[in-house]
C-alpha cells in the first residue's frame, strides 16, 4: 500500500474491534473513503484526539483502492472547538454533515466537499446556524435533481409579480397563478433566491428576521419531505435541542 495525503473531513465514525474506529472521510478529490484508525480508542494512542467526526485536515493514509485505507496521522486545519461547545450549533452542524453525506452517495461532486467545509467554518465563526443550514439545504437540492423554481413562477414561467412560495407547486408563484396558497413575506421571496446563489465563503454577516427564517425553514422542510425521500435522524436532534433551549 502506498502513502497518500488527502484533504478531507470526517463525516462519520464507527467503533471497530476493541480499540479501533472506522472513519468515513469526505475528501476534496477522491469522494468518500473509508479509513481504519487502529488503536485510536486506547488512552495513549496518538490517533485518539484526531479520530472523530468533524475533524478537518490533511489525512496521511496507507491507501487501499478497493477497501479500507489505514490512518497514519492528520494535519488538522480545523476541529471546530467553539461549535462543539454550543449545543444548538452542533445540532445544525451534525445535520449538515449527515445531509451532505447522503447527497454525496447520490451525486459524488467535489463541490459538495467545499460546500460542507465552508458551511461548518461559518457556523464556527458564529453566524446563524439555521440560516447557514437553510443555504446548504437549498444548494443540495440541485445535486439531488429537485431544485425548486426560485427564478420564475412554477406554473406559468413568468418572473414578474412573484407573491409567494409553495412546496406543492415547486417554488415561486406569481399573482396571476396564485389561488389560495399561504402567502409569505416579500423579504422571504427575495432571501430564498439569495440563499441559493450566495457563496457561503464570502458571507461576513447575516441579518435575517425571525419571520423570514421561519417561512424559509418551513418551506424547505416541506419541500424535502415531498421531493427528496431523505430521512435524517439529525433533524430530530435539532428539534429536540430547540425545544430544550426554548424553555
């Protein structure tokens, strides 16, 4: 086996044997790879602190093309210490990781790696984790082949007088096609399009009102339920954390 160095982030971990772990690493150039971290659960192991979910860096491995590679060491770029200390932030981060991991299984695009890392780094910087999550959700729909219509009316194709969003109709609805769908604010209509086109890496601040956040998140929840077939356990964790922190 030859030694390779790959830029990646651990998206999941599973205990293996009495002292080891299998790490699934999403990489910049090689997609998703499986790596065994031998003996990392031993207290004195040099691999102990780096063999966990959300470690981002350059992984040095004995590479095996059709099987598990073996971890040698990691040059850490970010381990997201602030995020790990914030229950709300880590709940959203866990969901983003699980979402991207599931999307990669269906569409192994290298740009998904960048999307994941940029999103986690913005949450680490203290930006609103719900808004960052919604941005990732919107962008991920493109890779799943079910992107909503947020450039024109889903029914007639007009880009004039857009009045609301509807998951049932697949996105924007104009005043001419509107029947009895729930109306959303004008701010929500503008923001959801901005969310889709924005480069997460370039965001320095987020000022999104509570109503727009609620409307966009509700639309995306319904849209994912109707069109993606994805069931992510980490979504339930977010809801549990929000209920706890609300009291």
